[in-house]
């Protein structure tokens, strides 16, 4: 059985741990390899490598950093098919979805190539007689990245290209469920010319996470995952003096008004509800339909679901398996509870026909109507291919339902009424809003992040916020003295 090692100082690193964990091919239901699980000592070795590399990398010119990042962009784009195969084999998402993930990650690499423009400071001349003030943006040092299983390439690419472009060095801890993509990305960066120690990858579980959070040489933490873990990451890292951006879970709503194009809305609900088997923090999992069009909309969604092919992502299917057997069973348990909640099961995905091996972690697309707001099906982040429908009597009732949710990651409205859309945009308490767009993930030059229990921290992911997160501002007050300066004055400095 192949054992996947860590990546430290530009080469594979076994470390001291003898503990490993299985990595599954979820479409086959079999173990494809083992991954090493780092000890705190292994994490310390990776941090030491990053710390040793930091001074030289921080002093590397912006032009040189840009050249390496551009090389990386070209290599990643040229070899994206190879990475897509890795994503599908370990996560289970279909190849087309894997390619989409890589494209969104590439956007951030391209944004990072242009970072010199965003590292410029400000300058004020002659603020006092002969005194100028200017600011610079400088890197932090070693930064830690802890990424989730659902986007094993895109989420790391949200962070480490910007961190590295800004002059930091990185220790990345990917999910142990699909770790190979991070090793592949790090190897490719070394091939692009990145010096050893600038990007390191350690694999593991809570032992590795806590070691990163508590290490005194790690200056900042970027995280994506569930809300309880995001809160833990935020509190633990902050307690140890680090700046933190911790993106948590979601329950994303899509409100459909009576004047909406119902065919467009039905397509969007299926795409956003079942893409990547619902394992997206921006998936639409709660469809809010105004009563007058609810029956027609649900019929259109159900008709479209009949044509979806569930199966091995390598076979051109529409939806792949879930990441593990345990997660599949957990999602299935929510469907099992439908009758007790008083909801109505419209499409049952518990026993799907699949184009794949029988032992894969399969669950088909599921549609549940008339879900009460008190149901765990609605309240919990299921993170699977389960679309819940809640019926409301009006626009106002729909907005109130969305705003009462503890989550505030993404939301969408489908309508042809510009006034209603503008009102929705202003009144809804959610960080990312789509208007006739079901998954409103911002492009790389805007920042990603939600509100309420979906985000802990002050600075969001990638875009301008990402640059600010990975840099610290220094203000310089400068005067060149001439022989006629005023001599000693112990009073507080004043503007002359």
C-alpha cells in the first residue's frame, strides 16, 4: 500500500510518526493509499523549514516572486487534467466539477501574479515642515493554512498563492480524507522555481491542527470547515496571539418569487443543490418557494432530477459519491427522519441506480417538500445531496426566514422584479448574495466570506482582504535634518 508522505523543504518528508490513515476512492469504496499522520514534532519540523526560508523569501524582489508565480500558473494550467484525476479519485466529484474547481483556484493564482499593485503603500509629503509620512506593507512570516475535504485544490489555492506572493512562507494542513492534491500542488510550485521551505505540507488530524495553532512561530491561520471547528480554530489561534480568518458552515437559501422564470430557477436549484453531491459550503440546501408557484416549481425540479446520472465521476456522470461511508450514512439518516418531521419526500435518493461499483459511497439526489423550520433537516448543515423546500406566503416571510438562520454564508433570489431584488440585497443578513445566480462565489479580485456563524475573524478570503490579511502595515515618519534644526525639545511633537 502506497503511503503518502508530508512535503517539507521541497521534498517528501516521512517524519517521526508511525501512525497512518486510509485514503479512499469513494466511487469504489476501497482504500487507495495511506497517509502519514503528523506528530507535533513533525509540524515543528515543517514550521522550522518555513521559518528558515522566510528571511530570504521576504527579501526576494517582487519581480522575481511574480516570475515564479507566473511559471506556476502556466504549469498548473497545462497539467490541470492530471490534477482533476486526483480530485475525482479521492473526493469523488465528477471530472467536470473537478475542472471547475481548478479554474476557480487558477483565478487566485492569476490575481496573486498582480499583487505588486496591491502592496503599494501611501505617501504624504510635508505633513509638518520637512516631514514626510509613508506606509509599507510587509509579510507576516510563517502562516498556517488548514483546508477542508470538499475542495482539496481550490481552497488551498485561495490562500497560499497570495501568502507567498506577499513574501510569507506557508505550512499547509489539508484534509486527511483527500490529501494528494496538496502534495501535488506543492511539488508543482517547486518545479516552478519556488525555493525550498517556502511551501510545506503536513498531513494529519487534530494533533497536527493543534500543533499549528499553538506554535509560536506561526503568525496567522486561514481555515475553512464546519462552524464548530471554525469557532474552535478562531478561539485557539487568537488565544495564542495569531490573526485568524476562519470560514465556517452554511445553510444557504434560495428564494423564488412568483414573477421568476421558473425554468431558470429549477435549473439553478438542481445545479446548486446537487453539484459535487451537495458537499459545498455554497450549495443551495434550502429552497424557499412562495406558495402560489411552489407546486409548479417543485414539479419542474423533480422532472429535471429524473435525468441526473449518479455514478463514478470518471464515467461522465452528473453526480458522484459522498466522501466517506460514514458521511453517506449520516446524510441518509436525515432522509430517514422525514416522516417524523411531517415533511414530504418527493424524490428519494437512498437507493439510487448508479453507474459505478456497488461498494461506492452512493446517495442519490433527494428532494423534500413542506419542510418545517423546526426540522433538523432544515436547521442542520447536512452537506449532502438533499434539497429542502420551505413554503412561504410572501417576500417578507422569506427574508425573515433567511435572516433568522444562524448562518450567513450565501443566499440567492430568483425574480424579474428589480425593486424586489434590490430590496432583498439590502435587507438580507448574508455575506454573499446572488440575484438570479444560485452560487454567488465572488471572482478572485473580490473577497469571499459570510456573516454570522459562517465566519470568524475580520478579514475575508482572497481578493483585497486576502492581501491585507497576509501583510502588516508599517508607517514611517521621516525627516532629513539640516544644520539649522531646532535642537532639544522634550514637548510632545506638534505640527508646525
